[in-house]
C-alpha cells in the first residue's frame, strides 16, 4: 500500500487509545480514536479507515454489536476488524461469530500487533485490487456490449442496404465513395436475362406458381451475378438486368459478362426442365450489349436505386426480349470484344423498336475454351453435381465438380440412356434403335439371343449387285466426260460416289465373288453400340480423365448394356434438347 494506512481504534478508555497510538504511529500508520460504539460507526463512514481495532467491552454498544453493524453495511462489509480482548476463549469464539477477522489478547505485544495489522492490510489491498479489476472489467463489458449492439445494428443496416443495392454498390456506399454514385458516363456491358413466355404464363397461372417461378429465376440469375461481381440494375418483371464495369471497374467486363451469361444458360436448363414438367411453357433468352451508358443513383431520400441509361441498355433489352429460348445474343460490339472466347453463329438481322436499322446479332454456341474439351468449374446446382445435359450440338458433362463440353454423338446418347437407369439392363437393339419402346414381339421374331433370328439374308442380293455394277460403269463414263470438259466439281462428285459403291460391294462380296450374308440383328446392334459407346468414353477421357475412368469402370456393353457404378454417383440427365442424328 503506497499511501499511509488509516487505523481506527474504538475503545471507551482514553488510555487504551493513547497506548495503541504509541504502538502504531512510529510504524507509519495514521491513527484515529473513537471512545464509543456509536462514535466508531460514525468515524467508519467519515474517516474511511483501512482497518479497525475494536474493544469488546464498552458501555451502551459492545464491540460485537459494532462489528455486526459494520458487516451489515455493503460498503464496509470487507473492512478488516481486529478484536481486543482480555477475556476467555468464549470471547474469541463470539468475536469470530460477530464477523471479526482476528483478535489480540491483552496485554498487547507491540510486535504482534503491528504484524497482525500489516497482514490484514495486505489482504485488504489484494481485495481492493480485485474489486477494482472487477469494476473495470464490468465497465469494459458494458462498453463491449454497447459496441456489439452498435455493430449488430450496423450489420443489420448493411443487410438491409444490400437487399436494396447490389453488393458492389453497397460496398461503395459503405466505404464513403458516394461520389462514385453520382451521374457519370462509362463504357459498360449490359446483360439482360429474359423469361420467355412469361406474359402468357402469368395471365393464366395461379399467383403462387408465378411467384415461385419468378423466385427461382431471380435466385438463379442473382446468385451468378454476385459470383461474377456484376451490379444488379433491376428485377423488371420478366427480366433481370445486370451491369459490368460499374461502379467497380472490371478490366475484361465484356468477357466476364459473357461468361456469366453462359453460366445462366447452363443453369436455365434445369429450371426449364422443372417448369415444363409442371406444364409451364417457359424458357430463358439472354441479350448482351457493350457500349457507353450514363449511370448513377436515382430515387428519393429513403429509397435509392442504381441505374444505367442509354442506347446500350435499350439494345441489350431488345436482344434479350427477341432472343429465343436458349439463345444468347451478342451485339456487334460485344461480339468484337470476345472474338477469342466464344464460338458464335450469325443470327438473322433483328428489327428493334427505337433503332432505325436492323441490328446484326450473334448467337453464342459456347465458350471456345469449352468447345470439345477444356475444363472449367461447374455451374450446376450443388445438390446434383454430376450431369449429362444436351445443348444443341454439344453435351455439357459435369463430374466431380468439373464441366466439359463434348460434341454430340450416338455413343453419348447411349451413355445418357444408361445413366438414367443405373443398375438396369438395356438391350443393345433398343439402344441401337434410339428412343422409344422396343417393337412388339411376334412368333416370327423371337427375342434377341434366343433361338434362330429370321430375316437374315445377303447384304446385297443379286439384283442390287447388278445395279451397283451398272452404276459404276456410268460413273466411269461421267468422270471421263467431266475431265474432258474441264468440270472438276462434277468429276469430284462422281469419284466420291464411285468410291462409296466400291466399298459397299467389297463389304457385300467375299472371296470368289460369293455374297456375304448379313449378321443377326442382335449381333449388329451389339457391335454398333459397343463401338460407339467405347468411342464416346475415349473422347470423354481425353478431356475429362476422371469421368472417362468412371464410365469405363461402370458401363458394361454387349447384347445387354448397363450402367453399374463402382462408386455411388447421382446423375441429372437432360436429353430432350439434343437434335436428331441420322
């Protein structure tokens, strides 16, 4: 204790008080004397002593009574008290029961007295430190609670802010960059995702179905917009408008916009499939335009939005509106910005309201990096990570979180049918026939693999072989005439037909001119399906080795084919969009 310790002596005999002063003051203590119990209690309140030396036997109020009163007061209940007694052991017991911390028998030993006083003062000092720390900690807790409440309120405010603004705009506002939200002009890319067939659907559907469709559509586009750090301009009924390169600059904003649009188109396959399963004739078309626009905050105090205005916005809206289901239309300027990124096909010129001339547009077939091969992280829902999805002339294949695109083939269609029915055998003749039920069985057409199969004859009968040979003679004459008249195109066509007929005859005629007979339908189907399935797996293996390895280990071919996965795999298969392969 750095300051002088204050000692309160309560004794009704003045000489006892003077004796204690003489013992304590030389050791650096400050001594105050009270000659009654009432006076002692008053000096406890006014002098605020650090320790009390209390006589037991006093008139009117005993030392026991004083001790109890001190202990009953919350402000003094921990004040150290030493009882001074010359009585029996019972007095010591009563003193402790009254709340005394220690007692010293009379006659007093000066060294013992000083030692006991100092010991209790040390204990009081430790208690005072603990109380001070507890008070300080309580104050810190109150301060921390206040800060946490402020931060929770701020977080709640941020959540509300982000519900009205896209994340980039909200971040700009929170960082104090309000000047970025003032009207300004910038080169941007606008992506418009349009829900095709929405007006007719909303006019006749139940309101709950309409809200569910809009929620699914908005959630799909919104999630990808956040992933690609686009700015959500607005949800406008059947359209979602996003901005790239504002207010946060983006070096390759058109490329990022097209990548997002392709991801939306991939996700839309699942959406559209679900909608059509419920009888909703809906689809998604996308328009992308690049150019200068005026952007900034619009609205009123209490509610602001962030908007882009200008020709580029109207162009993107027009392209999104006119795009067919599954189309992703680029404006000429947007197409020029992604020449090395995408494969496109020119669309017919489009008449758009407000534009004097028809607009040339380009439909994105796919990302060039994904055309027949290169991998990228999949954009399919997490709960169904493995998928076989037909998209025009390509299939999007997802396995182990990686997406590749592979050009359509009969072997891929066979694999898709097998994936749809894991653990179930499908006859090769059914796969060879394609979609649809197997033909009805009759007494003259026994099932594959059982007994003799009728209808098996020569590959080419005698009449056909004669016609082939006659046509070969005509083609030879036609080639000579074309060469004589300097007509290379006619000569080339004739030579191609001649080579085809020669190959057909070689296949149909064996050694010695004997006609070859056609194999049984089951055998033909087995060979055809096995060959094209293995070829498709080999093509997949070149661009996605884990998927190729999985299919090679899990697909069994032969007269009966089956997908029997060696490890559990759930597949989403979408085949209705694949074009017919002759």
